[in-house]
């Protein structure tokens, strides 16, 4: 395992832990029971791992240092995912709870990241 891959794995684990903590706290703030709160925590961690895996694959980090074109395309794709997530957050409205609103936002981001993975693989 290359040093870069070990660093990416460590970063992914830390990010998943932070996402799980935030997901759990949002669920508790919404009044969710223990099992439901842990479910939100697991889903948050899984989404973080999937999104970072998509970035890892888009940059082709397993093949060494990425090319500038790959970096640019990946950054553009992540920015598009952020834009879609911001729009989803705004469209969710204030009528629903904060936790549900962030869940919709995270889902929009993850789905857009999935589209990025497909497009990057098609373009080559």
C-alpha cells in the first residue's frame, strides 16, 4: 500500500466518524429514538465513505499522482455536487425538521457524486 493510499484511508475513516457523529446528533435533536439515531449515524458514515471513494476513483489515486486534467474535472464535479446540494437544501424549505433537511441535502450531494463517477468513467 502506498503512503498516499494509507493517508486517503485514514482521512476516509476520520471523515466517516465525523459524519456519523453529526448524523447521530441531528437525529437526537429531531427527537429520534436510539435505534433511529444510530441508523442515521450509519447512513451518514456510509455516505461519507462512498463520496470519498468516488473522489478517489475519479482522481485515479490507485495509479499514482493524478493528472491536472483529472484534478480539474473532479473539482468541477464536486463543485457541481455542492451546487445541487445547496439548491436541494433551499427547496426543502423550513417546514421540515433540520435533520430531515440535511438528509435531503446529503442525498442530493451523494447522487450528484454518483453521476460524476459515471461521467468521469464515460469520458475516460
